[in-house]
C-alpha cells in the first residue's frame, strides 16, 4: 500500500509500506494491505512504518489518518 505523511510545512514521507502502526486517540492501531476504509484522529506519538523487513519511525504531535483503497494519508500537526 502507499503511504504519505504530511505536515503543514512539508511532505515528511512518501512510499510503500507493508504495515503501519499509528498512535490513535483511543489507543494504538495497525493498518495492513486491503484495510477497510477509515478516518481516525491521532495523538502525539510515533508512526511506525514497516517495509521489506525494515522499520522506520516518524514522531508526530497528533493529526488525522485516512485509509482508502490501499492509500494511507497521515496529516500531522
């Protein structure tokens, strides 16, 4: 699936991900390929992106995530 992490200032990350861990307002949750469409609010924490055995972490201060048809967009504060 494709992932974009955006802040008001810049594009933080754009690429392919096998799995994504997100700090949701009501608790951490994960997204895998073919996830159902969802919009959720995020709290301050770490977004963990896994692809081909490598994990990358991005610190966010909160925001919103949208998942539609294997495209994930994180709008971070």
